């Protein structure tokens, strides 16, 4: 049985807008912020060109604390993920993450996501869901239709 569970996000409500746990770090680094789906998120730190150079010369980090998380586990998880995502999940090594797309059953892309193999038999999906959780509901519905997921919480 494959299992998909919804994780909890770390939010601190601020006048109806959620604030990421790293908001203070972003502020200390000089970020300017924007509203992204009800979250106060950093949009840039300096000029776009300066940020581009910094990423090319060193590294860039993306704060995913605003994203919904789902755990997919069980013996049919690889078949389900190969059906639902635009990648071959079997090649993803333990503790490695990959950027991918959540595919619509009728074709097309529902949303982008990050999938991480967090245990030999367990994956974490991080999706930028809106307040209605449409993509998560589609993922849950599809997993139940295919009889791959037995419990969603």
C-alpha cells in the first residue's frame, strides 16, 4: 500500500499573510518582499544582475518553507510517482532532490514541484499550492483512483 500524507507548514500569521521561518534572515540580508499566494516572500536582494552573478559565482538557495509538503510511501510509490511526475523516480538517490512537474491526467502540467527521496521507501513532494490546495487535491484524487494511495491525511 502506498501512502500520501500532508505535512504541516511552519507559518506565523501576520495580518492575514503568512511569514516564512527564515523571514528574519531574509530581512537581515536586505531582501525586498512581495506577497506570493498569501505568503510574504523575498523577491530580490540587490539588483537582478547582482543576484545573477552571485548565483553563478557561488550558490543560490530557494526557501521552500511556504510550500505544501506531501509524503509518498509504500511499495507502489515509484509507479505512482512515475505516473504523476515528469521524471523517472527510480534514479533519484537517497537524500537527493529533483525539480519536476506534476502532470495532469489528461495531459499538460498542473504545477512544478521538488521531489526528495528522504528514505529508501519514502519521498517528500514540495508544491507551491494556493490557498485552495487544488493541486494537492488533484494529486490525492489521482492517487486514490489508481489505488496506489490508501490513506491521505
